[in-house]
């Protein structure tokens, strides 16, 4: 393993409070039922545009109207709701100290993810950082991991994708990249197992044990 490719939301960061707050605001602004929240949370891991279409596409609402309502929430001002999962910051530092290279493959746009990385004190931790702004096809398409291979010169077999959703693991499988599923995010263990990860980590302690063993 020469490179760990991390997902961001639900893998490194507990972003559920911010995601739920933003969608609660959107649903109230649009006069839509809160029951749509479950559908929205099931789209975490996809780009924003696709999540909106999947959640609201069956309704008589224009995409632009939904997007305007979503963006009327002060996401940047509420990023204090983001928290690293317990032990993640320490694990990242430990892996860095071991000389393990780490990248990021996320469905979050570049500007907010860079802002949030800085907020969490993780500048310089991830290289490369691949977002929807760098690719034509986002998760679960393999392009993000293919671009990571191109930028680093590291073959697929030497990259490990760590993620919490089927979108992450399906992307890895399509790119020929081994994957590691984490259980503290947005998908069930059963859904993740169906994607064929190399291993499953229910929490950060198990994740640390696996990654340190594989990077020895």
C-alpha cells in the first residue's frame, strides 16, 4: 500500500449534523415533508447536483429552485457543526509520521473541502485532492481514482480506498483499487459488504489497527 485515498464526509468527518441542518432548512423553505431527509442522506457521497435530482426529481419542482433554497442556508458559517470522528486526527498524524502518503477522493467541491480541511487543521495532509471540479464523472465512476493514479504514478493495486458508502467502494472496484469500508458513516455494514471491500472497520480503533498493520 503506497497511497491511502480517503473519502471525506462520513469517513473522516462526522458531517451529519451540518448535512441535516442544511436539508432541514431547504425542506422548510420549499414546504416539503421532512420524510425526504432519509432519501437525501442516502445520497451522501454523490455530488450535490445528483443528490438534489435523486431526492426531488419526482416532485414538481425545478432544479434551480431547489438549488437556490439549498444554497440559502449559511453552510460556510455553520461548519463548526463538523467534527472529525473520534481518533481520526490522531490517526492521520500517526500515518503521516510513518511516511504514509494520503490523498482525498471526495464528492465535495474543491473550495468548501479546502476550507474545511483548514478548519480542521489538516493542511498538507492530503495530496492529491480530487473533487468533482477535477473530473468529468464523479463517484461511483472510477475517474477520480484513475486521475489519482495518473497524478501520483501509483498503480491501482498499491492504492487503498477508504470510504463509508457504496459509492466509494463501487468507485474503487471499478478502478481496480482495493477498498476498506468504515462503519461510522452513512451506510450499513450489509450494504458495504455487498461492494466487496478488503476489510470492514466498525470504528476508528479498528480502522487504526487495520491501516497500521497494512502500512507496516
